[in-house]
DNA sequence: CTGAAAGCGCTAACAA
DNA sequence: TTGTTAGCGCTTTCAG
C-alpha cells in the first residue's frame, strides 16, 4: 500500500502538504492539490485506516454481539444495524455469543481494547438465566458506550431499544377473546428469556382464563402439546415465539384440525419460518430491522454526547393476520 | 483506557520494560514481571489494539462480504467463519452486498484501506449476471489476499471453496431414476447464479428426460408451476434451491397430491425452511458451516504464504432423506 | 536485566 | 502556501 510518505517523496513536497491536500484543506493551493490528487489517484492511494484510527482515536466501528445468528429475528436486526451503520460511515464487527455467557464475555473483552467506538448488545439466554450482568456493567468503568437491544435487565443502566412485548401479548389475547375464542392456550419455548416472561405476563394480565404451557425444548413441547391438543378443548393457540408457532401449527395439522375454523393460531414472529409455513401463520411482526436502525442511531447519539441521560426506545409491533386466524 | 506509558510512570520503569513484561519476555526478571502484571491487572490494562495493529502491520481481522444475510445458507457459512476465526484469534468485519454489484464494490473498497488482513467473498447475483469481476481482480494489485466461497468465476484467479453442485445434481437425478421415477421435473429460482447453472447442467448430464423449469421470481413460479402440476404427469420434483423446494411442496399439498406416494420431492437446502416444513423435506445438505471454516483455513494459510499456488477446496454434499421421498 | 530511541502512517498545531 | 515537529500507543533493535 502506498503511503503519504511515498507520495510526498515522489512529488518533492512534505508529508503534511500531501495530507492536507488530500483532505482538501484551504491551506493548499489549487495547483499543488491537483498534482497531489493526480498522483494519489494514479497509485490508488487510500489512507491507512489503522493509522487514522490511532491518530484520531476513533475507529468508526461498532461492535455487535448477538445471541444467535440462526434466528431470523436477529438476522434482520443485524441487517438494520449494518444498513444504518454503513449510512453513517461506520463499520460493524460481529461477535456471536451462541446464547452463552462465556462467549458473550469473550466478545465484550474482544471489543474492549479500542477496536470499537461502541457496542450494541443483546444479552444471551444464559446471561439472563444466571442473571449476571457484571461484564456488561463493567463497560461503564471502561468508558465504552453501549446499547442493549431486544433484551435488557434492570441491573444494567443503559440506552435500550426494546419491543413492547407485554402490551403486544396482552392485546393479542384481547383480540382473540373478542373473536369469541373461549379456550385459548398460550405456548412458549422461551420461558427463560426476559421477553418470554414479559409476553407471559401480558397474557396473564389480559385474562386469567388462558392456559399457559411453557417448555424447555422442542421435543418436550411436541410430545406434551400433541397430547394436550388431542384431549383438551382448544379453539385458539397463541405462540409466544415463532418456533412454538410453527410446531403448534404442524401438530394441529397432524391431528387434522381445521385451521382456522377449529382452532386459530397467532404467533410472535421472527419472519422467515412463518412466511413460508402452510397455511401462512398470522403473526405479531416485531419490526426487527427497525430495532437495528434505532440501536445504531442511539449509540451514535451517545457517542456524540456521553453525558446525556439514558434513553429507552420502544418499537411497536404489528398484528399481521394471514390464513391461521 | 490505561496505557503502557501510565503503567511505566507509576512503577518508575520504562515503557519498553512494561511492554516486554506483559509479553512475558525472557529479558525481564520475575520480580519486575510480577509487579508489572499486578498493576496491569489492577487497572485492567488491555493493549490498544489499534496501536498494536499499526505497529505490527497486521489487524488480525478478516473482511467478509456476503450477498444475503437472510439466506440461511450464508448465515451458516458466516457462523462457520466466525467460529474458525475466533479459534485463530481473528475478528471478522461483515459487509452485506444484498446481491448488488455496487454494494459489493463498496464493501471491497471499505476493506481496502488496511482494516483487514484478508477478504472472504461470495460474489453477488448481479456481479455474476453482468459478469464484471474487475473490482475483485483489483485486489491482486492491492495485494490483499482473498478467498471466494460458494460462488466463483473463471475470470478470477484465486483460492476457492465451493460445493460440487454439478455432481450433486447429477447424482440426485440418478437416484430418483433408480427409484423408478419416470416424470421428473427440476425447478429453480436461481437460474442466474453460477451454482444454479451448474446444478442445471448436472441435471441435464444425468438425463435428457427431465423437464427443467426455471423462474425469475416466486410469483411466476407459483402461477406457472401450479398449472403445470395440475395438467402434467409428475412423479418427482427436484428443486435446485430451497425456496423452490418449499413452494413446490406447498403447491403440491394445495393440489392434495400425496407426498411422497404420488410425487417425491428432493430439494437443495439452506437448512431452516426445509427443517420445519411439513412434511419434512428431503434435502441435499450443503455443509455450509464447513464452507465457512474451510474458507478461513484457506485465507489463513494464504496469509502465511502469499506465493503458493491457488487452491480450490470442494465441499461434498449429503443427501438427507426425510418424509418427501 | 533495563532503557533509549526509532518508527508504523497519519493529523494538526505551530513555525516559517 | 508550505514545512517542521510532535505524538497517538505500541513493538523491537540496540545500547548500556
């Protein structure tokens, strides 16, 4: 890679003259600028990013830690983050925690050496389960700005971008009730996540008549819920996460239940499975890309003003009705 | 962030002594090392990555350009890349081209300023369509090592990690033929991609009796293929991409065809849609994570030896039979 | 065993 | 308008 030094030498001018010319400084004469620009172009000069970073003490890079890259919801958030970052001339470095605390700690440590200007983070399932947020609050001491998205804890004081899970769940139950549904069952595969708890609370708040079934894993869910559907009267299923929704749908079809006549299904969505399910699931759309965009906006404004009070952005959901309702 | 300078000052030693001690150099006495390490720990010292990068002229970072983050296949590759990179103490920076040439160019330019040691790249659909690879071959002039994965062109001399698409398609048709299938139709939504062409060629090579239907988009596919299934005799569908497989499956079910009795379906897979389809699709598994891992291996070995001849790694597929065959 | 000094490539204050 | 110089934080050669 060609450097300022080499350009300067070849033109017989000083390094700072070249630097200023390339940054279009008013101090440099048009004539000099031109010849410098020409040579820079000829050699396809690009300022060494690492050197610029060191000198300016900013990396124009954001670190992103996501729990699970196979979850379409996070992929969409990531896409939103990437777009908004690119728009603002920021790069993103990604670390995947795979829902484990260790990996998340590693990711944070990875980012805590000046590689990034700020961090966007959705805590892992394990982090939420063991309720240990020290590695995150430590970021305050390290003076690394960060934003929590999707998942958060009251233990961590920070900017946040979240979904109104509680309200969405509540409203959905009310919606089903108004439809005349009497035997609603809510199913969940995310009982350990903060969002899972919020959604469950929303359900409970809306009605005490709803049966709530929460499962550790898909297998348990399939076995137990299959029996449940076979023996109990159910006219509506509300899935608190997309996987639960899809599996419930498939189980109902296996039992030859008529959807939506016998039983309606509405599911929180991540986007892809429900879109190509058959029949197409009615979903609560979470505007994931919006979450990503807002997270970037929030961290950038935090970067500009480190001392402003923390902010919580709430992204609203939308009920997208399709063939299962 | 605390620096070497500050540690040195507080202990009344030189910067280089601190540096050496922290790097566990044999030149430094145990005693000195201990007190330096203790202080570093107390202040939670972390070497400034940017400075280290500048000094060592290596960033320990790989740039990854993927065409589409919503495609589970690429997500899996990304996961493989991330794991293997982490294992080797490399970071990854991600740029998403969204299947457009412009975005891809931008990504490459983004990475061409010393931010990364090497680039992993799957060319965009548009790049393949207009057949313009100059921005990629330019990397040779810039002396930035790169590896193409999944998609490639003969126009670009480089290390590659690819799938044996041709053979897989060929073998699958043979497999269906041996099953006694007489009216096989191959469907594709990826006719413009190099892998799409390779798979089609594999089909053609295996048998001239297979009807091949290629479509521009999902809508056209749904309309045309629905009519086709209604009017033509079909006892096996071979989908050259997962989306085509899922849609074909749903269309067949809409027509109440018995699967797999009336019609067998096998599809190239990306992993997630087929896994949760009902009934579960038989797929050609592409070992995406393996592609990611091998790509990292390849670029790292290239980084070690810039002058070795280019290498092409072929990842084999596996036929995973489920309920649709 | 420890320290001084150079330098990675760049920006920017200051001097000329 | 241009150049000199210092310095970002670190590694490493060389001298002591």
